[in-house]
C-alpha cells in the first residue's frame, strides 16, 4: 500500500506544480538490462533503462489511464485484506479477466491487462500474488499427487485418468501428499496427453507430470517450484530438440524477461532429458529456419547460458548441424517408443544434462 501511495503522491505532486504526470516503468524488453546470479536467478541491473508513460502524450495517455484504473483496483483489494478481523480472515482476489470485463472499452483486450499487471508488479518490486490479482491458469497436472486448494477444495490427481488444472493460487495450496520419485515438465499438451494414455505416471515409478501447454504461464512455473520446495525430488524437462523447446525449458528454470522481478521465486532445479536431433531418425530431422537460428544465437547470449555448459554444447551442436527434431518424431519408430523405451532408458541410466 505504501508503494502504491508513493506512486500516487508523485502524480499529485506533478499536478500541483502544473506538470503532466509521468510514470516510469522498468524496461523488461531488453536482455541488456538483465543479469544472472546463480543464487538468485535473473534480476534487473541497477540503473537499467526505463520506459515512460506520459499523461499528456496521445501515444501513451490510454496506457496511463489503464495503469491508474488497475492501481485503484489493486489498492482496494490490498486495503480490504489488511483490515480483516481475526474471526473472519478476508482473502479477496480478482482475476485479470475480471478487471478486463469491468471496463472492456478502456482496456481494449485481455492482453493489455496482463501486460499492465506485470508492469505494476515490476514497478512496485513485488510478486503478482501480492497485488491480489491472479491470472487464470492454463497448465495441467497429473500423477501421484494430492493437495488442498486455498478454498478447501481437495485435489486428487492419483488416478491415471485424472487431469487437474493448475491452481490460480499456488501460495494457498497446502497439505501436499505424494510418493512421486520425480516431476516431469512436458512441453506440449499433445505429448502430455499421450503419456497419460500410456499410463506413464505409474509404469516406471510414481511421478508427477505438468504441462504449461507450450510457453508456461506463471502459475505453472510456481507450481513446479512449489513441488520442488515441498517434495525435494528431481525436476526433469521433456521438450523438443529445437530452440523453441530449449527456451521453454529455460523459462521454467530461469524465468523470463516479462517476469524478471519474480525470478527468485521461479527458479527450480531443472534437468533436461536431452534429445539431440542427431540421435533421431534422419527422416525425422527438420532444417532450422532463420527464426530458429536467431533464437539459438539469442539463447547462447543469455546471461545464464554460461552456467549450463552441457546445455550450451547441445545448442552449439544444433547450430552446427542446422537441424532440429520434435518429440513426436519418436512415434515414427514405434507408437509406444517414448513411453516404454526412450523415457525409461533416459531416467534409469542418467540420460539428462
């Protein structure tokens, strides 16, 4: 609340001087502003560049109004919670979509709300959950896992046919029970569903599978962190042998530009179940596109790249060979090759980096 009040005080002070208020947002679009510390994760550099949102500029006046509107919503939510009594603990939260539908004309799209909530979170240097504004989860989870949601709902994922949506309030999860030997992050929903159909979670050893359906949302990443902190078991990543898959794995492990201010709470120990393209069938190899090559160059220049020399070697090999491969290509060998041969061998004999 103090941090919000300080921002508003700055705006009022500008108005009292007959000046147009300006908001300064940390620039999270440039890796030059980001550094990496192995004990913390990604972090904004001191003195990193900012983007300004002016109230007197036609190009930014709408965003200024949108930020102020969301500030008002957040302030009321935090304030309501702070005045809760011991007998009736209030826990008030809203979703990004609730803010959007409250004034669709002002915000224009749900995406604008998502971006502004991240902007405010970074500006105030607090995690999004402290703003009492949650994003709807898109991730799925299954396997040897039982827990209680913040609202008292009991989630039991232990049946091979049960798939649960990742909670929107990870901090509120409690009473986690599991006999899992490892957690496996699965890049794609299609691969996740295939492994479920093959009953992978119980075949080799009890495990937990989670997918963010491609680029993961913050809740999927927080769930992985929660499981790592609670269960103290290995975290493996099953992704395509291509730059996009590698970047998704890095987002789970290191965070992303858009949530760099939360990286300290989003960095579990992730090991890559590496599937080098050169070990795939020749007819399953796909040439790298120009975009893939640019992504590889970007990944190799990231501040965390040097901390993972084995990952670096895999990417350099991909760069030289100029080919990639998808996990689905293993089905060309045999329909059950991924479940019954590839993954069991990787997990039994240390096939990860």
